[in-house]
């Protein structure tokens, strides 16, 4: 019997998330668990009136292209790394929105029993403190959460 029914690793391209990926992929390989890799593109928030300006719409469009490109690159590399570590079944997903909310939502939708994250990400939090995404996920998730130090 599978212990988790699948493992979700949240990746943001940071060193800490790379360690989380290595741990999650090794666990998936050792226990023959399907591995899901998720990258979340963050929402941008504007005042109503401004977001409808033609210039802003155009700029938001080109930002979305850049972010989509980066998401693809990042997930492709993560998939390769996971395969190299022996993970057999690897799915990659990118979503938009609040990272923690999307991470927990995907785990719930796919009924994945374990979420793996790094302590920190690309932000500027230092020391042993958790970043806001790992903090929020561990607060709201109904699944097991593994925070890789
Ligand atoms: N956009 C994202 N998509 C997927 N996973 C993410 C994303 N952002 C963070 N994570 C996951 O959460 C872990 C912790 O990152 P977090 O964002 O909490 O720290 P931080 O960037 O240092 O702090 P903050 O974002 O609060 O400034 C990462 O190692 C990664 O596993
Ligand atoms: Mg962050």
C-alpha cells in the first residue's frame, strides 16, 4: 500500500526548494509514490480602474508571457532532477494565485497525502525562520507537511 497516495513538492527555483525537491523525489523513488511538482505564479493586485487601462493590460500580458516561460523552464529542470533521483512517475503543474492556497488546493484535488516544501524561498527572510509560504501551508494544510531544512 502506498503511504501517501502521491507526494507534492512545491518548487520556486530557490536553493531551499531544490533541497525539498531532492528529498521529495528520493522519497517518491524509494516508496514508488507518484510525484507532483507545482510552481505557482503569484497574483498581481491593482486598483480596479488602473487594471482596465489599455497600457496596463498590455504590460500585464507581456509579464504573463515572461512568467509562463520561466515557469516552463523551472518545471522542466525540476522534472529532470526528479527523474535523475529515480522518481518514475512525475507530473508538473503551474498555477496562478496565492502560492500557499494553490499548493494546498492541488494536494486536496489530487488527494496527495504529503506536501514537501523548503524552509525559505526566493524572499529575503534569513536564519531559521520560515518563509510566509511554508508558514501558511503548514497552518492551513490538512495533509502531512514536510519542511526540509
Ligand atoms: N511560488 C511558489 N510556487 C511553489 N512553491 C513555492 C512558491 N513560493 C514558495 N514555495 C515553496 O515554499 C518554500 C518556502 O518559500 P517561502 O516563499 O515561504 O520563503 P521566502 O521566499 O524566503 O519568504 P517570503 O516569500 O515570505 O518572502 C519554498 O522552498 C518552496 O518549497
Ligand atoms: Mg517566497
